[in-house]
């Protein structure tokens, strides 16, 4: 059991979906994942920036995971989404769905955003 991650402890692939809302426009999202057994694996996630009922865009990412707990990262940047120069379309909303093979877990997610704190 790994209390510091969300992992697939089963025998078949499963999906994990997370959504994030920030106080300002999103600049980047980084997800760190690992596999805890002795067999290397892969992780595939699809990031979606935008609104359910409005404009949105989906960008898939994949990473190879080394055996025995070494972390790998997936990162979405503003430039991944329709060439936006500095912030994601949809401004402050991002969701992702990841396909987790048995033994694969999401260790953490980091969302970077701009927040206007005044003068």
C-alpha cells in the first residue's frame, strides 16, 4: 500500500480522472508517476483544457516508467494547446484522465498558474 500516491493495486488497467480549478490562468501542469513492482511500464494521460460546454482541447501525453519506483513526469505547457503563448485556453480549468496499468500510480500533480495579487 502506498499512501502517498493513487495507484492501481488491481490486476487490470484502470482509469483515473482528476480536475483542477485555479485562481488564475494556468501556465503548466506536471504529473509525476511511478510503477512499484519490478516490471517497467508506461503511462498515458490525456489533458483537457477548457470548459465542458465551451471551447476545449485535448492533448495526450505518455511516459515510460522504470521499474521499482523511479518517477517519470508528464507535462502540459501552454504551447501544447493550440499554440497559446503563455496560458491555457479555458483559463483556469484543466482535467486529465490517465490509464493506469497494474502497479502504476500517480505520485503527485503540480499546477502552475498566474494570480493577480494587486500592486
